[in-house]
């Protein structure tokens, strides 16, 4: 996984889709890791130090961090997931699939 490409792609393509719900800029990427067979979590902090997790799944499961305790889901329009596809249905891990954005709850 090319982390520099993914971080740039996420900032310019994926996170830009959430602009109506949250304005995220000056982020600091913390880590990227596989959390399930076809799911990865990408952690970053916003300019205020609040943690966000961008979850990638090849098909949405909505189980990771969806316990309502530490993080909350940021809606993308009227949906919980952003689905990015290519015309030929080609699968590209961490690029084509479902994205769910979580933000750390204020304590």
C-alpha cells in the first residue's frame, strides 16, 4: 500500500465529499492498518487534535467503531457510507469500495 498516494487521494477525493458535514483540513495522518479480511482503518487528527477514522471496506459492515461510545459517524450527504466505484467494477483495495468516516466524540 502506497501511503503517500492514499493520504493524498483521501484528502482530495474522499474527505472532500464530506465538506457539507465537516470541514477537515490541516490533518495529520497517524496510522493505517488492516482490521479485517477486506477492511482497513486510516487514522488522522484534525487541526484541533480530534481523532478521525476513515474506514475502508469492500462491502459495508458498519460494525467497526459503531458502538456510540468513543466515536460517531459523520454522514456523507444522507448516507452513512460513501461508495466509490469504477465503470468496470474493478476492485482496488482502499480506493474502490465503501468509506465510513468516524470522529472522536468530545469528552
